[in-house]
């Protein structure tokens, strides 16, 4: 995440700021410029080409500050949401903004990495869409299928999410983590095509033709293999090759985004991640010492580790593969 500053008074800004707390200027996020820009009293911003942009209509609903092409319209990232809570669902509407915030973070990160996000409206067959569903009156299963990512909005509630995390003995569970993981399923579906890539993927992650439901049942009946830390980033990654890929993808995004944030705020002096020949060099040379320091800082505050994971050699190979897909996309 970039370190943003107000263009009017140079005050530091945060990604979702809609108003500068220092000078009171109204703000919007320009996706094209990857910058927070000032908007006038009509919620408009004129870019360098003379094109007029408008604050997203969902500012009050979900806190979205991204700029839209038409007045009274919604921005490109809000367009990705196919389903949201009903207007008569106060709990779902209360939970909705955190999910949208995580989605905006994901899309901004993908933009930074050079991954072009295409909506289902643009490409019904291969595009991306989100169902952000309230589980107040129905059971919602988080998942991905054919470009549609489903998120349970109950995961916005800290108490609910912590209860699930403890029940599943997970070291980490966040809304942003769900978005990164499920997008990993979408990315594999889109990017791992052709005999060469399929072969490489199978060599690293295993045979994806294994019956998913059978492997899911095995995982919850028997748990992970005893030696799982030698080859996997998490216990859930051992469940099925699809889940191993999605977990690895999510960790690639965790690492890349945190390193960029640390660099933006002056905690690192390394260049861009794309400057490294292999992502494994980023992990061993930058991420491991940074994550250790961050973990120790959290412990100094009596908090859990920021990154409670160990990355073995085989996972470095998997991360390299994922990074190569991003570069080629």
C-alpha cells in the first residue's frame, strides 16, 4: 500500500480517506493515477487529459472513495460486486463496508502488480464478479466457481471470525485473507493453461484431478499429514492441490503488499519486487528479516505475530511459480 499525501496541504492520508483531516479537502481515489486526488464541491475531479471523474455513488453505503466515469454512477471496483445485502437487512448492511474495503485493497494491489482485472460484465465467460452475501437468514459458503467469488459477510464481525479461527485451529483469518485466497482460485483458473504450465503446476502442487469432496472429507476426518510443515505453507493447503495453490497465491499477495507498504513508509530501502530475478530472493533476503522484526514488534505490544508462518524450500518453489504467472499476465 502506498503512502498517500494530500495534494492541497501535503498532510499524510490513508487509502480510504474521503476527506483530509488537516485541510478539509474532499478526496477521491483515482484508479488510473493510483493516487488520492482532491475533488470539488460537486464531487468531481478533472484529470490531466481533461476527463471529468465523479465520486462513486456508494460512498455513503460502503465507504467507497474510488472515482466513477459518470455522475451518479459507481466505480469500476464496485461494478465487480454482483450481489450485496438487501436494503432491509441492517446486519448485512453493517457488515458490507468491511468486505468492500477488502475488495478495494485487493484490486489496488493487483493493479500495482500489473494484473488486469476484467469484470464479468466485460467478459461473461472469463471475467470476475463477487457475491457479498449476508448469512443472517441463509448459510453462505465462501468459495469460487467459474469467476464468481462468494464471501460470507459474517466474517466482517471480529467475534465471529475469531470463533471460527479458533475452531479450525487457524493461525490467521481476516477478510482480506479470504479475498486474496479466493482470488487465487480464480487466478489459477485463468492463468494455468497450456500443457507446459499445467505440468509445472502439477509437479509443484499435485494432481488437481483428485476428487475435491473426497479430499475435503479426508482433510476434516484425518487432518493434515504429520510432515506437512516440510512442504506446505498451512494445514489447509494440504487439503487439495487447488487449495495449496490458492493459499500460496494469498501468501504471495501478503508478502508483496507488506513489503511495498514497508518501503513506502521508509522501513525498507529495497527496490521494487519486480527488480528481483526470483521471488524466492525477495522472501529470503527481504521478507524473512522483515517479518521477524514485525513479529517481535507485535510481541512487544502483547499481540499475536503479524506473520505466524514458516516458509520451507518447496513453498519457495511454489511462490516462484505464482510470481512468474503474475509477470506473464
